[in-house]
């Protein structure tokens, strides 16, 4: 899928796929925006850092403290999962190791 094709997939968040805490977090964020519909179209994904509860907690802690300022993913992971690539301006939610939303 090319970048142009991916644009159509942005913002198609399945609220039923979110855990309850992350759904509330996203809904509250949208309510705080001047144009919630336009903002919702920027949604990309919910993710955790690492491969364990402990590494996800540590990654979230480092991001919240400002010690970690970037993240990255492998292209093949997006292809394998059929997920659109993030684009400039995309919004993602980072969860800790227990699935609690930490930051947008």
C-alpha cells in the first residue's frame, strides 16, 4: 500500500478494540479539541514499548520523564499486521505494561 492509500485508513479507530481505560483516555482527549472529528482522523495506533510488562513500564516512564524522546518500528511489522504506516501528524497512544494509557 502506498502512502496515498494509507491516508484513507487513518482515523479508522475501532473503539471496541481499545481497552476501557484507553477508550476513556482517547474520548477525553477528543473532547478537549476544537474539532474532534478532524482530530480523530489523525489517529494511528495504540502501542507499548518492548516485549514485556516491565519493558513497557520502563519505556513509558522514560518517555514521560523526557529521557526518551523518540520511538521507532520496523517496516515489516506494519506490513505483517496490515497496519498503515504513521504519517507526519499522526497521533498514537502509548500504554504501560498493564494497558494503562500513558501519553498521546
